[in-house]
């Protein structure tokens, strides 16, 4: 992807904020949000894993309606990456882990974006998360001993500097700070400024903040 | 110096579980286009023989028929003065180490170096690569059974050089042990090893006379169904690991190639799986990443600089399936006729196990004594035994009342000790594990509650003098055949939401159904047919609704039963912790959960050695995490009754076969329906004393015309005679309550 195209995509999603699931004031959402934590406690801890790997086995990736409440989310047949990331963050926080929200821009081919358009339109939704050859994605961050690891709950894989997701190269990332004092995170040896889109250099080019 | 080195590369099989030869040849051909490359294998079925980059191939006779001295002369003849041998076969490496390791152009380690990494390898602390727990398969069966339970029945049964089978219960372990003993021979160094979950990572290294030349790390990115690498990513070793590896290689004087197979767990700890004394089959993947270790090894031997030095093309590699033409001078043999069975020639019969036996070095490094041929007297097997107890007719199940009394007393005592003012702890005896009146009465005397799964069992409890308010109802058909209680039960744990709905209405006797009612939970991740599947959010939501309806008229309890003997002990403790999480959530959503009933069956040894001592901690943990709890109930299942009976049987036939003796007993799986589900002691009566039968190759066959009527395996039975009295321990619990009439009339 040309650098200007990536910058254009980053501008489109400049104000993007991590997806969040809403709570009804009624019992339904308390049951759902509590259930997913208890289920995680049963499954993920037994497997000795840090992350809730089972989400990917439970839900297929696909269109989700927004806004979305917890009681609706647990009953949906498909989750988009925003639901996966919101649920992953919820579960990691429930485990007492130092979780971060992370946004990503992936490279996409025209055939992929066409397919995604069909998939979303069939569900009556607009795939606003693609822009040219770029696709918006949400993942999870986990800070341990001062080092950020990025985990994609949609694919149940880790994203490392210089590597791609199974589907596509990750071109840019945006890490949301835990607090106002957190300006930078160390992503396995690579310093990422918080709150701005940063080019990963996965397909060449220099790693660093994307200009607007 | 010869610019066209002659290199013999062995181990060319290129199937789903490939040898490294083709990858080595590809790497060498890239670096030395003019090298004289000779491929070597021991079966014409080795598919890699047809790889086109070899100048010549040598198909030696299978190891099973090779004259090793002659083969040594032939190898030396092929090598001449300046040839190099790179072996890709574990056992060939061993043979070469034994016979020709003094020749540095044969790139294999010394016997001493091989001994240093022999399975299961234990590496120096500096490498920070731990060894998963293991135990020799020559260990006593009860030790092996304990080992497997303590590792959650996630166990690998491994051969001395290669072959591994994953097993998850005792029957599978027995079968895997039998298969590997068939291949490698008894006492051949077979062992069981705990599975470690995590990412599979390997180190590829090569060394020359103890000097580490290069090493890289590979993380598997795709694997076959057998777990073999199908794609991977190559990376540098961490600096500290590289330095420690260089020290270790120097310390043991490693010479040649090696692959260190590891698992990295969720906490980042490295665990060694195997240290293979050869290149791995994915070696060309490292070459693609710019790290041609076969070429570096040849350079170390010859001083030749590679003619071409390709840069890294990718740090990741994949495998693909290729069809290639066969060599003109090596046509493919037919698949052998195999009678009525489908032809299966995928195995490549080079005779490695035979070579292992001929090398005579498959004995265990695990430090165990060879099996005894004289059993020890075991006075505890049948407490109080005297000649007057010898039965007139066999088979005969002998009840051991003192054993039962001790078990029940110990359980009641431990529960009393663990009880706290705010949280009582009680034991409940499952009637189905042994409904004999003596046991039910003992339980009542010692304050145990009883668990019934049918109204017939309720009747048995009432006949033993137990009141309904000391009976807990469980199971999917607890009201079958007709309700028989004169009053409320202590507890009822429903198995379905349909059943739960019943308890919103009135009981047949007018008052409350029970002191406490609640769901039996089917916890996520457990493979069970019982209970409410709380892993389904809809089911959980409906459970919350029903409990909300019930809470104003009944105390709410929760039950989780799952056999620790199946889940393993750590796995069961995890389920206990998970059950507290569900109790806590139900308390938050519905109202106070006051009872927790856990259990499902423990091995008697685990119950006595682990669970009884853990009760106090369990009560503390439960009270801390679910403060509304008032009662913690433990249902030990078979643990209380398994050892309360032994089965006596006489030998009715002695059968001698090649090198061993089998016997036929007049007992059968009709009296021991769980004969092969867990190990038990088998003893013989000699001079009035019970003597343990020691390990051997014999089998105790049951009297029935049933193929699976096997009462004992791997026993030394040569001294037995027709009429000898045998004893099988642990014949209570389900071996009693599930015994059946068969073959008697």
C-alpha cells in the first residue's frame, strides 16, 4: 500500500475509539457479563493460558449490530472484531491483568473488501471499516513487566513486531494508554507512542507515527 | 583440497513423518553445486531416494538383516579417505557412535555425548530448559497410575529413541505400553511423560568437536495431525541461551548436528521434549532463512568455503506436496499383499527397532531395578487373613469390615476437623458404590449422609435406619420408580431444567421438598452427560430464572461432581475452584448459595493422601470466596468402598507359551467389571501368606468366553499351579455393585 493511502486510512479512523459493550440496567446484562467471566474462569485457566483463547472457538467472525449490549452479544451467532476485542478486554481485566485497547489497520486486497462488503450487506450493514486497500481492526494489548504484547482475540494469535496476522499485514497500530501519564509503551522491544496511529513497517517503510 | 566433497547423507524418507536427508541434500547442493552427494537409506520404500539433487543413492539392506561388521566395512569403503557422513537416522547415529565416532568426518557425537542427552534428557540449569516430569514404564503399576492422575491424565508414552503415544486413561496407557514393548522390547527404557501445553519451538544446532558452529530457533506455525512441522518461522536464539548452549555443547564434546525440541508454556518457561542427534527434517527451512547449517558443518570438516552463498529468502517457510519422477534405476515395489487387510506400506520398514535391540543399548537410563522374580509377602492385602477364611468355592468376594470402618472413620474425622463455625463440612456416601447394609449402617453411625440416585436406593437407606433428612438425591432419574420418602430430603440436586421446574410446585408429602435444592452443574470444559450446561449462556439464564423462583421457598445449593480419577487431581482442584466462581456468580444474581456439594469419585490413594488433608483448606477457600456458604459436602464416590473387598479366585489352567506363562482363573470380568480400568494388586497364597505377583510377561485370563475377559497383564506367573488361590484387591465399589450374572446358567 502506498504511504499516502495508509495516511488517508489513518485519517479516516483518526477518531476511532475502541468498541464497548453496553449494559442494560435490567438483570439480563448482569447475567451475561457475569456468565462470560465465570465461563472464562472454567475454560481458560484450566488450559493454563494467559488469554481467553476460547472466544474464537465460541463465536464466528462476522457482522455485529451496534450499539450492542452484553445480553445481546452472548447470543449473537457472529462477532465482529470490536466485540471480540471488547470481550477479550473485559475478561483480561476480570483476571486482574493489565489490559490495553489496541486498534490496527491491516492491508486488504480488492477481492477481500468485495467479499466483506457482501457479507456485511447480507446482514443489512455497511462495511465502514474498509477504506480502499485498508481494513480497520480491533485487538487486545496486555502489559506484563512493562512490555506490551498484542493479542488478536478474533484469530486467537499474538501479533509481533514485523509479523502479519494470518489474514493480512498489520500496517499500523494505535495503543490506548492506561492513564494520562502513559505516553509510550514498549511493544516487545519497539517503542509505540500511545494514542496515535503508528506505522509498523510490516511491509517495509519506517516505523513511526503516521502524519495526519 | 578437493573442491567437490563427497558427502553421504542418510535418512531420506520423505513422508508425513520425514527424515532430514532431503533437506540436508538440498542445503548442501545450494552451497556446493559440484559436491558428490550420495543418498543412503535402508529400504527401497524411502521416498526421498528419488530426490533429483543426489548424484547416486545407496539402498542398503534393512537393519534387521544387515551384518553390522560387513556394513561397517562397506561404509568405510564408501567414505574412503575424504568422504563425509551426515546421518539422519537416530539409531544409525547410535551405531556409528559405537563403531566409528573416532573418525571426525563421520559427523556423529560420541557415545558419551549421546548418553548425556538420552531420553528423557535433563539439561544443565544454565540452559533454563526444564524436563517435564516422567516415570519409567517399568515402575510398579500403582506408581504409574498415581503419576498419571497427578498429571491430569495428559500423558505421553514414549519409546527410547522415537515413537510417542498420547494417552488419557489407564486402558490407553496399557495398550500403548503393550505396543511399544512389542516394538522395543520390555525393559527397553520406555517411559511416561507429562504433557506440557504451549508453543512448540526447536533449536537447530551444529557443532564440530565440541565447538558450536551455529544455532537457530524455529517456531512451528503449522503442524500435521501427528504434530510434525509443516511451516515454521526461523529466529535467532536469545543471547543467554546461545551462550549456555555453546557451553553445554563444549562440555559434552558434541560433534555433528542436533535438534532440541521444546515447548514454551504460557508463562514463557521452556520444556525439553527431545534432543535428537541429527538435523531436523525442516533443516532446509533454516537454509531459506540464510542459515545453511549442513554447509557450515561441511566447511568445518573440510575447510571448503561454499561456492554459492544465498542470502536469506524468508525467515519463514512452508512445506508443499510435490510429485517428482522416480529414479530410472530404482523402480517402486508393489504394496505388499496383506491378506484381507488394506495394503499399508506408508511405513518404511528399515528395521530401526531391530537395530536398537542388536545394539543392545535400549536398557533404561531411568535407574530402576530389573523386575524381581520373587514377590514380597503383603500382610496388608487381606487384613486378618487366616486359614479359616479360605473359601470353599471360588470366585468369592471377601468383605473387609475393618477396612470399611477405618475409611469411614477417617472421612468423618477429617470432615469434623475441617468444619468451622460458619461452614460445616460433611461427607456423603454414595449408596451406588456399595449398598450393602453393613456399610450404610457404618456410615449412619459415623454421621455420614447418604446419596441416592433412585427411590430404591432411598429405600435401602431407610432400611439401614437413615432418616430422609440425611439423604441427598442426585442423578437424572432420582424419583424412579415411585417416590418412597416419608418426608423432606436433606438435599436435591436437579439434573435438568425440566426437573428443576418440578420443585417450584409442592412436594408429594406436602412440605418442602428438601432442606436445599439446586443445580448439578456441568462445568465448561468437562465432558459429561450430567447436570445443567452452564457453558451455554441461554441455559444459564434460564437457571437463574428458576433459582430466582425457588429461592424464597428453599435454600439454594450447587453441586458439581466429576471423577478426579478421570480428570486428574490438579484438574479436579481446578474444577473445584471454577465451581466456587459459579457459586459466587449465582449468589450475586439470585441470592445466597448456602450449600456446595462436590465430588464424583477419587482414587482411594488420592482421597487418603490428598483430599482428606485438603478439606480444611477447601473449607477456608470456600468460605472466603462464597461467604454465604454454610455447608460444604464431599462425596468421595468409590474412594470409601473400593478397598473394602477383595476377590478370591483359583487357577484353573496354566498355559505356557513362548518364554512366558499365562493362567486362566475361575474369576472373570463378571465379578471384576472394572478389571482393566485401574491397576490393582494381584497376589497368590503360598504357605498361608499372600505374596504379590511381580511384573513379567504373563496374563491372567478370566473364565468367560469373552475376548476382553482379562484380569491382569504383565505379571510373572511361572510359579503358579492349577488350584492356587489368587487374590485381586480393590474389588469393592463398582466392582461389587456393577458385578453381573454371566456364564453361570
